[in-house]
């Protein structure tokens, strides 16, 4: 859990059966005043924006295979959103 002022973020991470990493953020305003936060997702591996996804291509260590990382946003229309 991360806290800053009246904002609390509870972060949960897990890996699915399909080998996909999922991060859930539960954001709570514990204060009485309304607050707007800007959330932005970034990745050193998935660097090309396409709709609600960041995608990329990267050679593995020793170039044994090629990795195709993808990062999808489910809140908002981009990988950046005001909440």
C-alpha cells in the first residue's frame, strides 16, 4: 500500500495462467475534498502506442528468441487517464 496525503493506492500484482502479468490499482481518497489524479503507464519494453495498448519487440538475452511485450489499459481510452 502506498499513501500520499489523502490518497491511498493498494497495488495487487499477479501472473495469469496465460503467463500475463496483471497489476490492479485500487485508488482511494480518504479526505473530504475532491481530487483529480493523472495516471500514466510506461514501459521500457513496450514503447509503441496503439489505441489502448503499448506494444514492442525486443530480443531476449543472447538473442535466443524475440519477445513481444504488450501492455493494455482498461481505464480510459489510452494508457494515460485522469481519475
